[in-house]
C-alpha cells in the first residue's frame, strides 16, 4: 500500500465530475421541456432499459388470440377508444396529444415497433412504461383480460409490406379478375354479410332475380314499359330505375319508382342537371349507361367490350384482381385499403362517391362520368378531378360555402373536413362488408362518434356531459352527433329523400340567413326561423357568440 497513489483516483473522479457537470449543465440549459426532441442516445438508452425490464417469460410469450376479422374489428374499436388519442387514428403517432408527449407517441407501423415480440408488445400495453405517457392498461375489473392481446393482433396487422411482399403486390395488381364468388371459400362469414348489402345488389337481372322489381309495373302510368323491356334493375333504397338493352348498350327507361313515397316519377337527365348531359341527345335512348353509370356499379368495366367482370361492387372493386391471391392466399397477393395511407385508402371510396370528371375526356369519343382507367392501388388524382367550386357560387352542385348539395358527393365533402386531414378513413365509420346498422356503419352513429369525441375529450366536445354540449336530452334525436354535424341536406333527386353532409362541420343559423344553406336547427324545428335558432344559441354558456354570428 506504500506505493498506492490517490492521484489517479482523484483525476478519475475529477474527470467524471467534470463530465457530470457538463451533462447537468447541458440538461439545465436544454431544460425539461416536453417539446424538446429526445436525442438519439437518450432514446437508445431508454428503449434498452425498457426492454431489459421485460421478464424473459413475457418476451417469449405467445398470443392466445387468433387474428380473425372479428377479433381485428374488436381490436380496432378498442384502439379507437383507448389508444387513438395519443397514437392517432391511423396509429402513426400523429395526433395533437402524441406530438406533445415526451417521448413522442411511436409510429406503430414502424420497424422498431414491429420488431418487438408479441410478448413484449403485450407487456408494454398491459403494464405501461414509466416516465413516459404510456399508461398501464388497468385492473382486471376495468378491462377484459384478452383485450391487450387483441391490440397486439391489431398492431401486427399494421405491419408494412417488405420489399419482396411489395414486389408480389405489384404482380397482384396485374392479375386477372376471378369474381367475388371465388372469395367465399376462405372468407365465408364476410361474403355472407356482403351478399346482403346494397353494394352487392345495386344491379340485378330481373330474369335471375324477379323479386328485384319493387313495384307492380302495371301501375306505371308515367311512361309504360313491360318486363320484357327491362334488362337490368338499378337501385332499391331511394329510387329504382330500369335499363333496357339496345345492341351492346344499356339505356334508362323513362320512368323510375320512388321507393319512399311509393309513386312512379319521370326519369330523364336534362342539360344542367349533370355536366355530361349537354354532350348527349335529348332522350334516354341517347344516354348509354356505360359512360354515365356502369363503371361505378360493377367491377372492371371494359369500355371497349361494354362488359364488366362482375356487376355490382364486388370484392375485387376494392381489393384488386384476385387470381394471384387465390393461387397464393397471403396478404402480399391482394390489395387492402386498410393497409394503405389515408389518401389512397379513401380514394377507394371517393372514386365513385364523388362528383367530378375524368382528366381525359372524351374517351373513345364519349364523355364518361367515372374515373376511367383507375383501379385500387393507383393514384385517383391521376385520373379524376373533383367538381370545382368557387366560394359563394350556388349555380352548380354545392352550397355557397362548398358543402355539397346533391347526393354522391360524400368524397367532395369529406376531403374538406378536419377528419380527413387527421387521417380518418371512410372505413373508420363504415364496413362495406355489411353490418346490421344503417349505411353499413360499424356501430350505431353516436357510438362511433363518441369513441373519439367523448365529453372533455381532447377532440371535443369540451363539456362535462353530452347533454351540456347538445342542449338536448340524452337519447333524443337532437342529442345525436350526426343531427348537427351531418345534417340531411343533400338531395337524392326524389322529393323528401336527402342524405347527410360529410364535412362534419356545424352549419350555423347565421349561414342559413346569409347564404341559404340549410342548418340542423330549423331542419328539425321546421316551425321556427334561423333568427330564433341564432338567438337560442346565444344563450348557450359554452358557445361563442362570435362563431354563431358567422
């Protein structure tokens, strides 16, 4: 010990103290702000510490839950209710809350997240992560034991395709169409639900489905025709139209059935009613349905042969040609809008649920009213332009503020909405495979809305109860979210038949007074005036009088 020197030890301690002081100084200089972006070193150390804290038995745990369509549907509901506030509607971490957390809410599609084992994901979901915004799942009395495992299955479903899978999907896009019936063997429950939907029954041949014709044709005094003249029946919800065949083309007959009012009405698209009418002759026999209708009510309509691969909105309309998937049924051989970015995913629906024109028109000498050449997986913007609107203009298909005034304009509305900009998709609310709810909603409307918009939610409303927000009793028509945020103001072309707006904005009574746009208040309280509604809203304590006057 005689030769022991404290000097090296002192120097080491001094160096460590100096490094510590610099680190502490840097930390103080940087501060403890949540707005600060974590450094790469800090993130690496934090993730390593988190992963080391997960017991080995949990790391290798296998999920007891099978990722069936039903389980994934439940898991998505759980995610929307408990996770989307931070992780965002499409799980990429881009939410108002997720951006303000320290560390940031992770992108669940990312390789870093997908690289965790099922057991690690389950442990993190169930137990949370200290010193982050990730809470523990809760006690067994607060949630079902298998809910975290269902979320693991949902997170796995978000995994992006790898390079080889992407290459396989490009091949799948050039596969051939095989028809929806080919999907039934593996997807029997989904197929059974879809068969009952309006999507599957828009177009029907009365020789195969004599029950498709709703009225007694003998009662038609508007423009008589016989069953022998009817080649195809179109529609069943608001109106029903009848097409006859001349050569290779189908043409509308001159009378349509008003389903709601149970009366016959004339049918003819006149110039001014639709942009394309001026390019065709004055009668229905001048209006072939191929360019004007059939491309949206079928799968893979061929403009040369004038035949589709399948009538109605079948599986391959949204998932692409299926031959490769039938031969090799893995996810990389079929297109799935649920795995696309929100723009491409929504375009799967917007291609037909919008008013617009093809970028190339005419096509083969005719003017088409649907996006010729587009199929799912491509960019709709390369084939289609939405109907343009100038603020204040009411001569076309919009109200003065740009809200659509006619049906089949859900896409025109939706792309204007905050919901769209936040990554919400059509299938966040609708399930085209079929449900027991109106409009194929995944749940009753209020339940869907309140998954993300509960009282005092960061997404609003900013009141303690729903009744305090709506000023209507719970359970009443006025307490429905869609009553005010999706009013029925878009005409179906049939008296009394309207569909809901999809901008999700609130149309104030003042907008009715200034611009003639129908508002939800006086649409229900028909005996009252917009001025009455405006004054009533002024008394709502949480409501800005400035907004009400806009």
